[in-house]
């Protein structure tokens, strides 16, 4: 059934006529079903006669599996008239669980592609594509429907007999229905100006039948209501641009738009917009989308989860009103379900959301935008291990539409691909100026070693940062302080054993977390000083285990010292050095839900909070005009990670967070503290010089043959028993090696070796990494192994294609 627009949620209420005996006696209908578990191929089932008319691709079904015929859920990926298996052995499907076609058209094509590309069982891919609220049909409302029992003739006779005007009106309205059609009770009551009681009376005398149906409310309500503020216009007709809110483009933006529009109106193309922080990239997205909307099409906008702030959402809802469906983590399963339904029905045409928004069933999709395309959070770290940005590019290709990727610090993969494209698919648009000729913030480098030599004791704030922060708050301006590490101290050290305290289950050190009895709302400096107790616990940031902080070293009983910094320690020093300054700490320990973060940001926006201090949550997307100072407590935290992307991540983070300063009339300043003042990455982030950074880093990667000059896949095998693990991964490596040898494909494979973090949550971990200039060669090797069942991805074996982290 090739539909143009995915036909999800089409009502299938009317029971179709059964096929005649003679038809059904001979032919059978079969389906391929992808089981929602790690069964790595679709299985054939036969469709019982009673369900033949109803069965369709994309439906969720229940089928018997294995010897015990255990009933499991799956998705119909294909409906067909024969099977290559022995028809006598093909089992029948048990039930159609959901008659809606949840995944069809281009999305089914995407699912098949994802399963192949990322080596993930199709059922797991489909499961990830459909939100659980949709699968479980959460939040369906009961809607009453009226269906006449009497036929047309009988109703006409009846109408002639009835005297009561309201009853007459009801019957007259029923006569207008098509045979088999029903009408919503409230609608019938309204249109015939009769009360529901009148209709119920008619049910009692056998004229009609009232039935309850569970249904998703598809009309657009006020889901975005909580995002609205008094400045909102509440515009509901979205194709009309609210001109009052549309700024005049800067000359640079206008030139960019001139280049972008023809691409937006064409077929598949990928446009990388590299624009410095504050250059007004969002305005380009908004205009591109509005052009697409004018042509009656829809859009998907992806932003990193932590950038899904009310501020970001408002920029879209302000412009496009109720056309926008925001899929954020704070939505209840029921709202998510409703939003999904509204998207699928075409009631909302723009989806703004994190990674999984790329699977939204937008009708007649016309454009995709991926903001902050370099973000590693677009990569999912559980199966299916897909990269949201790459899936977005694939979807644009499948649907023949343009995609825009935006960033101030593009991933080196996209940067290189755009530069070396010879097919005319990739385009680069650059914005080098901030809006209104605002200057980029000036970055001052502070050598922490030198600063700490001058005065004794432990200081996280250099004298210069202290001075800048003081001046900033004195002037009534605001500051953002970054330390990308939560907790108090990440190194609990025994000087006598010369060893830090390790996690019992992981190959990592424990982090000490102080416990504070002061709730977030009341976290003023004074209250914090009172609560400065040393009570707390140790936490492992990999398996999340917690243990009380031992009074002395568990091994030798000597005193333990706390080294290494975390946000709690900055908080402590801040309290001590800046009594009276109202600030809040922002990290995932404090921000338990989306609401906490929203409340906090609105307090910052109102000026009640003078300083925000926290982890990378603060680096993304925040646009506060009064922020003139960004302080980076330690710019080196990520540089030492055993990952070849450490420098790239560091540059991105420093540039992003620096970009929060001076976004309006007042110029911004950045104080960047570091122990490595000569490091080239640190130095290039001082001048916000992406081009210089990219050039240097790409040269280095080219020399050593790392991505983007090669492609990678890694396979991590884990087990609780080290010997078993070694055996497994050796076998797997041998199988893969024999595939490489027999195909003679140019693929290199590392020897099995422990991962950088050799044990997590009690599982020992080893990996092999496959590298080749062409991903296709790696795919071929893995596909062969997969077909021979030598490579099965499950909870012990993780295949990660295009990995973004090698820890
Ligand atoms: P980026 O995403 O490139 O960092 P934004 O899109 O957030 O930049 O824009 C930075 C700020 O400038 C925002 O407050 C935005 O509303 C504003 N802005 C963007 N374009 C214009 C314009 N043409 N005129 C005035 N203000 C603009
Ligand atoms: Zn642990």
C-alpha cells in the first residue's frame, strides 16, 4: 500500500465484508513480523481469514514465538501472498493489537535501513521509533458514538410519526448519515439541538445504539500552553508570519538566506550552516521552515535534549503557534501520545524535539533542521545505536527534501564531508558576524598553576576571576560559571596506600558528593554556609552505586584526602567568597526534572539569580542578554580523556559556553582558567577560531588515519566472568578476521583489548575496533558475519557503527 503520506491513525472502524469462501480456500496471506526483542530477522506468519482484510504494514501484532509458543509483540513489516518456508509450519498471528499503521511509508524504509546500517534487530529499531505512550495507547479518551439501528426506510417512517421536535431533529440528522456511518454523540446533540437524554431515550426504544470508543483527541488543544508567557501572541494560524516578531535580517543573514532559499525549494541537499555563537542561525531556520509551510509541508527540528528549554521552544511557538509540537522529556506519556497523533493526522506540522524526533510521523515532510549538529548526545548509547543527525540526513535523502545542519563548531566529520563533496549535495553557508555587529567576547587565559603559586591554600577562583565576577554583579549584570564535572571531589585518595577509592563494580574512581539539606529554591549563599556539613556519600558516575564516605581508608585505616574538583566544591567556594550573591548550581544532581530547570532559568531571566554555575547543561543554547561574564573554572577537564575526540569536544564546549556572553548590547568577557595554557586547543578557543582549530586537528587526524579520514565500527563484548569474556571476544575476532581475509576487503581490525573503562556495573568489557576508508567495506564484513549468525547484537554484544566515544 504505497501511500504518499504515511497513513497512520486512519480509522478502521467499519468491519469489512468477509471474502467469499472460494477466494479464501486457495490463497493465503502472510506477513513478515519483526519481534520487539533481539530476534535478528523478521519471521513469517500466516494471517487467519478473519484478519485478512484488516492486516496492514506497520500494525502492532501479537504472535507465538519458539517451541513454547510464547506470545510476543511485533510489527508487521510486510504483507505478502506467499512464504518461502513450509506453509504447514508457518504459525498464524494471534491478534492485531493495534489496527493503526504505526510505521509506514518512508518510516518503514528508514527502519529497514537503520537495522542494516547499525546492525540492530529490526524489531528493536521499530520499538525505538514508536514512543511507548503510543504503543500502550496511553491517555485515550472515551468518546461516545451513535449509530442508527433502523435502516433508512424505517427511520423515514419513524420521522413521519414522531411529534416531539427534538426527537424529530435527532432522527432527521441520523437520516443524513451514510449506511454504516456513526456520529459522535456530542456532535449529534449539538447539531440537532437536543440533550443527550433525548438521544439515550431513543436508544432505549431501539432506534439507535450508543457505543464507547477509545480515541485519541486529535484536535489541537493547549499542550504548549505552559510555554506561553504574557508576551505571546497566541497566534493559531501559523502560515501567517507574525511580522511583529520577525526581525529584519542582517546583511550577512540576508546573503545566507539568498543562498538557502533555492536549496529549501529543491530536492535533497545538505546545508551546513557554520555561524559563530549569536550570529542568528535560528532566524534562518525559522524562515526556511516558514517557506516550507507556505507550500503546505511540514518540518522536523532537532535540538539537543538539554537545549530544549522553554526559551528555545518559545522561539518556534511564537512564530508558528499551534503548528508546533514540542516533544520534550517533561511530557507525560499521554501528551506525547496526543502530540504524536496530532503530528500524524497533520493537525500539527512542525516537530521540535531531541534525538527521537527524527522518527516523528510528520505528513508530507518538507525540511529537516538539526541544530548543534556536532552534539554527541545525538548518538544513542543503547540499541539501536543510531546517530540522530545521520539518520536525519538519511531521512532527507529518502524523502527527497533539504536538510540544514547548524553549529558554531561543526563536527569534523560534517566539516570534512562538506569540504570534500564532489557531487553537489553538500553546501556550506557561513555567518562570521554576530547580529548587530556585536563583538565576540574577549577571552582571557588564566594559568592556574601560576595563580595558585602566588597565594596559599586551595582556590578554584583565580584573583582575576574573583575580580571580574565581583564587578559583574556590582554592575547588576549576570554571569555563568562552568565546571563540567558534578559532585564535590572526584578523587578520594589515601596518601598512605597511594591509591584512590575505586568503585566496587567499575574500573573507575568514586566521586564524593556532599549532601546539602538546603532545597534548590532556598539556595542563597547564607543558607548554604549554614548547611556546610561534611555529610555525604561516594557515588560512581558509571553504575550510579552509592556508598557512605568511609571515615578512614578501607585498606589501611589512614586518613583520606579529597582531591579533584566538582561543581559542589565551586559552590562551597562561591558561598565563602561571595556572601550575598544569589546563585544556583545547575547539574543533573540538582535538576531532577525538566520543570526544575525551567523554573531556574526563568528566575535567571528575571534577574533574581545573579549567577548560574554548573556543568555543560549551561553551555547550550542559552540566550540571556544580561550575561556579560562567563567563567570557566577549569577548561582542561575533558582534554585528558583517552579518546581521540577529546580535543574536539573541549574546543566545542569552550566555544559554546563562551558564546553565552555578550549576546546583546553589553559586550561579554570570558575568563578561561587552565593548567595547560600552551595547549593548542585551549589557545584556539581563546580566539573562537574554528577554522584554525579544524585545520590543525584535521591534519593530525589525517596523519594517523583517524575519522573523518577513515570510518569505524566498534564491537564491545561484556561479561561478568573474565575468562568467558576473553573466549567470546577471541571467537568473534577470529570469525571477523576470517571474513576480512576471505573477502580481501581493506578493513583493519584491532586485537581484542579491554575498553578504556575495563569494567562497568560488574561487567568486564573488551572491544575490537574495525577501521577502513570506506564504511561499506566494514559493513560488508559485519553483514557476512551477521548472516552466518556469528555476530548477533544483544545485551552482551554491542555493535557500534560510527562510534562517537571509545571509552
Ligand atoms: P545562534 O543560534 O547563531 O547562536 P541566535 O539565533 O540565538 O544565534 O541569535 C542570537 C540573538 O540575536 C537572539 O536573541 C536572536 O533573537 C537575535 N537575532 C537574530 N537575528 C536577528 C536580527 N536579524 N535582528 C535582531 N536580532 C536578531
Ligand atoms: Zn561503578
